C-alpha cells in the first residue's frame, strides 16, 4: 500500500509522491501540511495507472538517499491547486478509477453520520455550484468525522468547500461522489471560492 502526497512547486505545478508503507516512518514525520521543503535525491517514475491523485504523466518516489530540508516560506509557492470538475461533468466520470475528482461548492445541507448494514459509517453532504445545481457527496468513516469537526469550527454563514480525492458513482440513475482518500478544505483563501 501507498500514502499519496501531493507537492506544489513555485510554478504551480503539482506532483504526486507515493510513499510505500515501509517508508512512512522515515519520511512522513519530516513533512507537514502547508510546509515548504527542498527535496533532493528522488526518483522520477511513471504515474500510477489507476487511482491517481494528480493527473500528471510522471510521479516521484523517495528512496534511502532522498533528502528533505524544511525551508522558509517566502510566499512564492501557492498554497492550493485543485483539478476542479464541473458538476455536469460527473456523469462522464462514473466508475472511472483513473484519476480522483476534485469539486467545489457551497454546503447546502449535510446528514447525520449513519451506520450502514456492513458497519461502515457515512454522511451525505449536498453541495451547490454557482448555477445552483446540486451534487451529493458521500463521506465515509474518518473523512465524515473530519468534515463534521471542520464544520463545527467554521465561521457562521455560508460554508464553501473544496473536496478532493473523490470517485463518481451511480445509484438509481443518480450520480453522486464518494470519498476514498478525500480531503476537505472549508472557507480557504482560494480565488475561485472568493
């Protein structure tokens, strides 16, 4: 198994790094969300064929000579980059497992955390876009709990969210998105949300 990490460079390009389970102890404690690093001695490899967090031709791997140095944040590296898809495009991505989907919208409603017959817990979130179209997103297990916790600390009023790492599914002729390794970003300083 792998842990996917997405890096941004000063030109706004993002790259996928896939850490193998036996590398997590060596590298994950050196990295933090929104940290800025100089990383050297990496391997450039072909991207994964399926379940890609970033739609790029190449990815990077770490190995025993990889060096990670934290450097000062000078502001030249953007904080966020998403490969946002429009709501009406979702039908084209049903059962497509090549690349995860990123969406953005205003939270219209969300359900309670419910336990399914298989014991898994999920919560449905309804998003609206600028054209007032709605899209349902099912967040599972810890992703649902993280979303609830983020909502509890969100400022009162409209909540805008970007959710990454989603797959499109169809149930009873209704297209919805389901979390896999989803990350949610609420009310962030990101121009399309402004």
